[in-house]
C-alpha cells in the first residue's frame, strides 16, 4: 500500500488521531500511551503499528523500551493531497466575497 494511503488509513481512526495528539507533546512507550485509553497494551500496539506504517510516528529502541514519537514529516502526503483543493476554496470564497459586496451596493 502506498505511504499516502497508509497515512490516510492511520488518520481514519479517532483513537489513532488521539494517540498522535499525545505524541505531539513527548515520546512515549506503549505502556505510557496505553495508560490514556481503556484498552489493552496489545490493542494500543496495533494502533501504533498502523501509525508507524503510515509514516506518522517513528519508533526508537532504547534498551528494552520502544519510544514512539510523532513524525511531522509523515503528514506531507496528506497535506499535499489536501492542498490540491486550496484553489477550490479560494474560488468559492472569492465568489462569496463578490456576492456580499454586490448585496451591499
């Protein structure tokens, strides 16, 4: 599966989005992430694996610990795809502005 597709797959789940919000503050072990959710460590590990496969987090091994960190560069495929629609919104907002200004006169 393409990295961009994997990133969208990772972002499609609200739990994974919440995990990303946690990791934006600091690197965390699986156990530390799991303390924030009502699920098993195994379930959290699966979510972290999907996030890693999508390039949204990196995993660094320190001794017996695996530290999970946010990878902001992993959002690049998502931002690139969304930026395609910038022109659409610019056109729509320009049309709205024109309509409002027309109504004022």
